[in-house]
């Protein structure tokens, strides 16, 4: 009753027949005495509890009786742990939280609500009101008498108590206090001198009687109060007896319940629970067996890792280490024998990281420094793939920096090796005296150095091809890992959606029947909890088996890799390893960054190769040897460099500018020297030119014909035929005859050389165009100085500048003007659109040449103009006719025509003579006006008409001037 445990009351009633069997004595068990267990069923909590953990009411019901309680009734009723006294004694002893605990409602009792009492309350409401009104107006006689007697007794007891001195009623009343003692016992009334008088004796008796009276008054008051509360006291005593009766009934009911429970335990529970215990024992044994197998597999981790590392299977070793660490943290956590294995595996993983980095560095060094010819593009492809897989798995994404550093070192070694190999074949270079490679290159002749450069170009192309093949293998590995990550994500998403679909229909079946098993208990564990625990144990057992088999399969795979499986099986195993260790792999962003770095590494290799070639060029050009190359040699050099650059751009998809820049720098020096040589040559030719018509060799005519056919290049040198063609008098260009001097023929060849250089070296097109413009301007200005400026008189020693010299110079300029648009169109095809602005130089040159031609024509007209002025100033209108002045003028015009008619085209000749005729008419008109001759039909007019007719006849008799309209009527002054 006063124990910390109790049981709820059970309904009274008869017993069922199944429980009438006599209960066997429980088997003896070596257990300590326990208190009465709580047999009230509770809700399933889902906690995993063993079937033998809780107390048993069946096994211990005969070990405790009501007399085993060691606490008396007042202590049970006055529980100091409770803030207030509980109204229900039977719930008080079950703990602080029992009354607040929600009890599962019975399945056999209906849910009673206030609506069920509605009809009864409506029926009794009127009677209740009548009863209450009667109680108000007609009080009970006994209650009135009792109240009056209580009031009378109370007033009487109060009056008696007032006789007692107040000092006895004080809370601080204490006879130990001298003042209080003297007040109660006034010793001053007694004689203290010695002896007792009769008065003192009487006083002491009187005091004693008074105190006795006070005591009697108090006792009577207490007895009166007790009599007033006697009913409540006797009621409590009767309640105590009734409580004892109820306890006896409860004890009998508990005994009946224990008997029934024991029968249920013996008949229904012991067998199934023994089966459950056996199943749990078997599951535990299976778990232990799987655990031991897992421990055996983990124990073989280190030897297997060593075996894998001996065959460079870094991926399998890392996967095995990762799996083992995962097993140690989950399935084998807390195993004492494996307490140091985790740290050992971490150190081993760090060691593998260092081994992979060193192995990759050695691989890169051996791959990049091996012989370039007659070797496969990729060295040990399987080893490279394994290294890259391992480095990616460990997130060592900086391994490309190692390869980049090795690339730079290998590029330097390639140049040194090529120089050494070429120098060994040259006897003129003593390697013991000249030790530096660059000095050895300077001692080579151009053909030897050019052969060295071609070997370097070829070596670098093979070098870049190997790098590209190696990086392609690495890129394929990265793409494989990226695709594996994407497949794993898709599988996880599909598995997540499938699990949700499969879990939904299982929920009703799991919930079915749980309510019926709620009150069936054994050793404090629900049968439903036991079944759930069994299911969970089966699932965990299956999971452990799967994990154990997975670990075993991984170790077997690792051993298979270490034993040397083929490449196909190795790739499949590696892919499975990556699928299992996907969390260790880099993210998609990191993998894409690695792919970009691979492309950048190929670009870096191309740039490094170009930089090393630039050093070879600059070393050769240091003493100016490249600037002294001939046009053919520099063109060969330029073509070789352009071919190498073009091949590397096609191979690496990278436009490197360093080698082109170095070639451009050398090309600028070459163009400067090339232009200076041609300009100097042209100046020498002009200074020695006598401005006479030259014969045109057949090769120059062929050159002009090739230009007309659209071939703006120098023709190949042909072996001269036994029957050489004779030189021609004129140069035929598109059917027109050009009388030229020898300098112009060489000028045509010179600007074709400029065009040929642009064809061979497109990068110098802009610079070459500027230099060609300067050359054409120099020819124009120098020819103007020599012919129009009469510089040829002093330079060559000509006696005079004749009209034939002028006409020949004009025709040469026209030939150059004819080829300027062709040269412009050729250069336009070699320039970028943004460089077209430099083509305006040709427009300016064309204008300068046309102005020069116009100045020469004006010079020819000016010569005849001065002649006409001199001749016609002496003209007199008199016989004989024709006059000498007109005969002299016609003779000079015939000489002029004879000098220029074969040099200038017909149209230009006609236009020139029209201008000369206009000059003649102007001077004649001026002279006639001075003489006063007018068109009046007189004798002087007739003489002038005869002279004019003679002049017209002689001029029109000249070649190609017969249809020339001289319009001589303009010589007369018009009448006003």
C-alpha cells in the first residue's frame, strides 16, 4: 500500500473457466526481492527494450503482502512529496505523474458525453428547483436546535475562558522566564524570613486551587470541543475499517488477477516468447558471425592495400581504405582491437597521396623526355588513367601544374638536344672551344642553321602531338568521372521516388492489428513492440549482410586488380569504385574547371614551344646575320616559321604571337634592308639613265604578259632556249605600245619583287606597301628632277633635254600609272579590312604621276609656244607666199611630230597638237592684230589666207592628224 508501485482496481466478478486450473508453483529463481511492479499497460513508445528487462508480476506475486509495508498509515496519507493531499488514496501511491498519465480508453466502453444525460437533467430540473426553495423557507429543526445549542455552548465556554489570565494564552509563555514565573507565582506574599506561617500556607493553598480551577476550565473547554467533533472522529474510524475491508477485497482481487495472469503466461505467452527469444538469439548469432567475417575482411585491409600499391592500383587502394574507414566508423565502432586501425589508414592514405604525386611527376618526366621519333603518342595509358583517377578521387586537382613545369623543362631540353645533334655533324665547330649553344648556332652557316631550325620545328610538333594525346587521355578520364557523377545523381533521384511509392501501401498493413495487441504484455514489453523489434533486427541483419558482402566484394575486386586483371575488367571495377565513393569525388564545377585547365595547359605548351623557337631566332639574329639574308633565304625562313605556326595553331587551337612577333621584327629589318637595296639600285639606274628608248628583251615582255594574266609574281627562271628571241622595240601592254627606258623595265621587276615578298611573307604587307609607295614616289621625284628639272645635263652629261626625252619620260610614267591599280588590288588581298586605310598612298601616287605627265605635256606645249612667239613676231604680210615664217613654223611642227608620234599614243598626240595649234593661233592672232590685218577681203587678207591654208595643209598632212580640226577662222578679230 505504501510502496512506490501499485495496481489499478479491477472490476469484481466471477472467474472464467479457463482460469480454474490450479496454479503451479513458480520455479525457483536467484533474484533479489523487488517491489510490486506496475502492471498497468502503457502506450507503445517505440523504444527498443529487451524481453527480459522489466519486472514480472507472475513470478513475484507470492513474495509481497500487505504486511510487507514498512510505512504507517499517517505517513501514507501525508505524503510530503505532494503539494496537496490527494483525494484518491489508490492513485496517490503510484507516483507523481500517474494521475496525469493518459490511459488508453477501453474498446468495450462507449464514449459517454453530456448529451447522454440531457433527458435526465431536463426531467429533474423542476424537482431540483422545488427542493431548493423548500430548503430556504423551511429549515431543518435539528439543524436549528444544533445551531442554537452550539451558539449557547460557545458563549458559555468563552465566558469561562475569559477567567483564565491572559498570560497563560500568550505564545511566548515560559516559566523559565523570571518575570513570567514571578507573575504566575507571586512569592512576595510569602514570608521569606524563615519558617512558614499559617498565612503563607493558606495563600499557597489558595493559589493552588486557583491554578487547578484554571486547568479545569481549559480541560472542560477542550472536552466540549472534542464532543462537538466526535461525529467526524467516529466517521474517520468507521472509514478506516471500511478501508481495511476494501484492501482485503483488493488483495483477493489481485490474487485472482495474478492467478489468471500466471495461467495466461503459462498457456499463451511462454511458448511464443521462447520462440521470440530463440529467434533473437539466432539473429544475434548471425550478427556476431557477420561481424566476425567483417572483422576478418577489415583485418586483411593493410596487406591488400600493400598488394594494390605494388601494382600501382591507387584507385583500388584508396577505395578499399575509404570502405574500411566507413566500416570502422559504423559497423565496427568501439572494437578494441581496431582502435589504432583508423589512424593507420589515414596515414596510409596520406602516403598514397604522396606516392601518386611523385609517380605522376615521374610519369610526366619520363613521358616528355623520351625519344620523340618511333615512339607511341601515349606512354603507359593504363598507368596514366589509374594515376588520374586516384588524383581526382583525392581532390589533388593541382597535378596539372606538375605537368606544366615538366613541359617547360622538356621544351628546353628539346632545343639543347637538337643543337647538340646538329653540331656533331659539323666539323668546323669545335665544341670544346665553343661551349655555349647560342655561340655554336652563330658559327653555323645559314643552310646549317636553317636545317637546325627545321629539326627544332619538327621536334616541337611531335612534342605537342604527344602532349595533346596525353591530355586527351586525362580529359577522357575526367569526362568519365563527370558522367559517373551524373548517373549516380539520376539513380539517387529514381531510388528516392521509388522508395516513396513502395512505402505508401505498406503503412495500412503495419497499422492493422496493433490495437488488439495493445494490452497483451510480457515482462513489460508489448508484443507489437517485440514484433517490430524482430522486424528491425531482420532488416539490420540483412543490411549487415549486404555491407559485409559489399566489403568482401570490394576486397575481392581489389585483390583481382592487384593480381593483374585485364583493362576492361579494371575499368569496370574502377567505375564501380567511383560509384560507391561518389562523395569523395570532385564536384561538376571542379571537374569542368579541370577540363578548362587541360585546354589551357595545351595552350601553355604551344606558347612555351614558340618561346623556345623565338630564343633560337634571337640568338641567330644577335650579330645581324638574319638581317643580311637574301630575299630567297628570308622567304624560306618565313615560310618555315609560318608553316610551324600554322601547324601548331591547327594542333592546339591557339594563336601564339611570340614567334610571329619575332619573325615580324626580323621581317621589318629585312624589309628595311630590302627597300634600301632596291631604292639605291633605282637611284643608280636613274642617275645613269640617258633617257633614250631602250629595246625590250623577251623576258620582260613575258613578265608583262604574266602580269596581264593575273600572276603578280616573278616568273621562275627558265633555261635559255638555243633560239633566243630578239628584243622588241616597244613593250606591249594590253595591245598598247609603250616606248620605255631601261630603268622602267627594271622598275617593273622591282615592284614585282615587292609583291613576291608579300606573297611569301603576308605579315609584312603593310610595311612593304609603305616602302613600295616610297620607291614609286622616289622614281617620280627623281625622274622629274632629271628630265623636267634638266638634272640629266649635269648627272649624265646630256647636251639638252629634247622633246623626245620628255615624251619618253611621259610614256614611262604612264606605264607606271597603268600598273598602280594592279599593285593596289594585289596588296588589298593581303591586308586586313582594318588596314585598308594605307591603300590611300596609291591614290596620292597616282595623282602625283598624272600631274607629272601633265607637266611634261605642258612643257612640250611651252617649247612650241616659245618657238611660235619667236617666229611669228617677225611675220609680215607680203609676197612671196607662203611666207618664210609659216614655212619655218610648219617645219618645227613636223619635227615635233616626228619626235613624239612614235612614242606617244594617237589620242595623246592629237590632244597635244590641238594645244600646240591653239598656241599658234593665239600668237598669229596677236601678230595680225599688231599688223592691223583684218578679215575684209583685201589683198593682205588674201595673203594671210594663203599662209593659213599652207599651214593647215602641212599640219593635216602629218601622220594621224588628217582628221584634226584646226579651226583657223578664230585668228580674225570678230567685228563689233
